[in-house]
C-alpha cells in the first residue's frame, strides 16, 4: 500500500490570527518566567548577596583591630598606614579585611585566611576562647623554637669553643684529657642549656638575635690575638671563650624588655655583616693599603669592629621603624645582593673590570649598588604581603634566571667575552624574580584593592543588561507590544 500525502485542511484567516496571538502570549509568558527564574537558577549569588559574618578575633580586641592594638601586639607588620582590620566569613570562607591609608586615600585589602593563620592571629592578642591562654609574644615566634635554637647553639659552642679551648688554656696534652674535655664540655653545655631554658618565654626571633650577637662575639674574641704582633693559641682560645658569651649577654641586655620580630632579627644580622664589610672597605678606599702590613691589619680590624654594631643598629632601626615582616626583610637582603650585582654588571658593560689597577673603583661602584638595591626593594615591595616562603622563592627565581641566561649564552654562542655572560645573567635574574613574583602573588597573597574605598576619587560603575532582560526585550519587540526600550549598558557616577 502506497502512502498518500494529504494536505492539511485550510483554516479561516481569523483562526490563524488567533493562533499567532496565542503563540505571542506564550512567548511573552515564557520571557517573564525566564526573567524571574534565570537569575536564581543560572547566576550564583555573589559575596555581597550572601550573609557576611564578622568573627570575634579575641576578647581583648573584640571584632576589630585598630591601629593602637595593631602596634601593641605587633600585628600585620607588612601593612603601612594601617587603620583597622576585621575577619569575616562568607559562604564558609574566612577572609581578613584590612583598611589602610596611602597618599591621602583610604584603601581596602582583602585576602583569604586559613585556620592556622587565624589561630596565630588570635594567639597574638592573648586568649583563645575561654580555656586556652597564650603568651602575647607571637611576633617573636613560639617559645619552643627559641629554646631549641639556644640549646643547639650552646651544644655547638660547648663542643667547639670550650671542648677544644679548655685543653689549650690549661695545657692538657694527653689524648685522654683532650677527648674527655670535649665530651664533658659538650654534654655539660647541653644539660645546662636545657635546664636554664626551661622557663624560656621568648620566641625564635629573640633567640635568633642572641645567636647573632654570639656570631659577633666570635669576631671580637679573635680581635686581641689578631691585634697582637704575634699569634698565640692560648690567647686566641681564651678570647673566644670569653667573647661569645659576653656578646650574647650584651645582646640580651639590649632586648630584655622590648619585643623582637623575625624581620628585625634577620635584617640586624644582615646589617652587621654589611657593616663589617663597609668597615673594611672604607679604610681601603682611603688608601689604608699604603700603610705597613701590621698597621693595615689593625686599621681593618678597627673598621670592622666599629662597622658591625653600627650596621646592626641601622638595620634594626629600619626594620623596627618600618615594622618589616620577616618576608620583607628577606626581600631587602635580596635587593641589596641584586643591587651589587647589577652595579657590577653596568660597570662591566662600560669598562674592562679585568684590567688591573682599578680595584678601588670597581669596589666603590659595587658598594654603591648595595644600598640602592635595598631602597629599590623596599619601594617595590611596599604594597604587598611577603611571607618567608615567598621571599625565599624570589631569591631562588633570581638564581635560576641568572643560570638560564648564562646557559643560553654558553650554548647558543661561542663568545668568551665575559660581558655577554654578565648581561645575560643580569637580565635572566631580573626576569626570574619578576616571574616568581607574579606566580606567587595569586597563590600566596591574593590581595585585591577595592577602589570604592578611595576617598575623594570619582568613580563610574558600569552595568550590563542581563540575559533575561535581553530575551524579554526581543520577545516583546516581536510581539510589537508597547514596552520601553531596553538599556544594554548603564553607567552610574
């Protein structure tokens, strides 16, 4: 049987018009339905539309940390112009919101905060809840970290200084006596350090400052023997045995009352090292090398002896006054290192640094790059937060970039001119630091500035028509109904 196509029966014109009217009404009803349902089904709620809970930080400060409380408990040292801070929770995600002032404007910073960081923040101001109480020295770190550092240094000094120094001072020549002195000194130092630090309430930063003083004590303990016309083993050993504990005790007396931060401890150590270097360099640039050899040595010893405390004090003042975190202190150290290297690179591009007779010129240029690099690092890192991990990654990125730049020159060219390697390594290190900085910004410091918090700055808010509005507009126009024109873009001042 062959199927036969039968045309549909003809309808009356009024019947077709009624069908079109019903279709138009159905489209309008569908557009109204989409306009109300699509925003709730397809568009998730923003943070502003969700419930925003302000968390209690601690009973000591309440729900908000002001500028005085921040200074009292050494909180947020990386933020300049701090005004206030809150911890909020939106959709189960905790965030810290900080308001600060910069160049006459009031700005808003916001970043996620995990549970461990929130606990550290609460521990910084004293009590956490009703049962747990913590010491208000978080800027110095945990007391257990400081105790461990002091105990390990005491054991090392006991084995090296006193274990090896006692037989020299007391003329113990037998092997049994020397080995016994090392064993007793090491074990006794360990037992003494553990027992004496049992009630140690300061943190790792304070302990780091004390051990930094002990490093300076090694130098000062050697000064009497280096100053003398003839070296003497007994004088050298006795100087070290006295100099190390004396320098550590002096550092303890300086920071007995105040709080020490990790940023201050790290930058103080770096400043003392730079001070020793400049203490030797400045007399050399002033032609101290023309003096008799023993006089030269004494001049250099005097310069380093003065430079160590001066450099340490200047670095501590910078870290203390600017309230630098440990991460920012490490970035300043990195900046000073890169500043010296870039100064040497620029010098190598202009003159032949391998040419003899210009050592003073070369050293003076490199020494100038150190403070310039430190100032540049401070200014470039002023508006972001830097953890210790991020700062160390920046250093690794610069090292990796320098190696890659030099490696490319070595592989792709046959040049043996040191200038090409200098330029490639300098460019590569800069790119390495920049790429590492960019890659760690999103993961470690996802801080966004809210321009709406700026004071006195004109703003324009742009709004784009939503999908339901566009659908309804098209349906209404097709139906030729009297509907107001849809605004695709709206601007509010």
